[in-house]
C-alpha cells in the first residue's frame, strides 16, 4: 500500500495549524494603535490564511470520511451543506465557522477591517474549528492512516521563525 495515498488525514490537520501559525506571524508585522491594526495589508494576508486554515481542517475531515477530493466544496455554501449533513452535533462548529467566515473572510480580508477584537475573535474561532475537527477525527475510524511526515511547530521567540520538525508517525 502506497503511503502517498494516506498522507491526507492527520498530516493535513497539522497543515491547518501551520496555516494558522503563519497567519499569526503575518499579523504580528502590523502595529496596534488605538485598538486597530495599523497596516491593513498584513491584516488581510493574515485573515486570508486563517480562513484557509479552517477550510483546510474541514477538507481533511471530509476526505477522511470518504468524500473525494474532486467533490470538496468550492464555495462557503457547499461547506455549510457538508457541515450540516456530515458532521454530527455541529452547532458549536457552525457557530465558530460562521465567525471565521464573517470576521476573517468578509470583514478583514475583503473589506479591510482592522479592528483588534474582530480579528482576534476570528483567529480564536479558526483555532476552535481546527481543534473541533481534530477531536472529531480522533473519534472516526480513520486510525490506521500512515503519515509520511507530521509537522510540529514551535515559536522560539518573537524574532525567530517557526521551527519545523519532521518525524515519521503511524497513527
């Protein structure tokens, strides 16, 4: 059995965390003044990455339960349909995803919103979505997945970049 066919599940959850870590790093490039980020360029970039992190986690789950990659949603409405039909007891997940979509994708990314609490809430909800999906995957039967490389990220300090450790892991 080829390992490349099984890389898609848990390894990509760490990919979602990587997107979120990169988004936070990008956001850190903008100064904060009077409760707003000063540079909307960095906020937009970070918001886009945080939104993609949440979508990446959803994609990983949907693929792990048998959705073909070709049939993954191409719009937020498609994600809502899959969330409501494929994820049990999805109230908290739907609420968190709504906040990510509204705060990160619509207000910060498209409209250039830079309000501190709006952006922080969006990041917090993106993290919640990823964590909920990760826990949900732990409950699924996709336990015998071989990950070629699992990535762990640690922030050493404010000036150093994130360090990537690669290990071979069997789930």
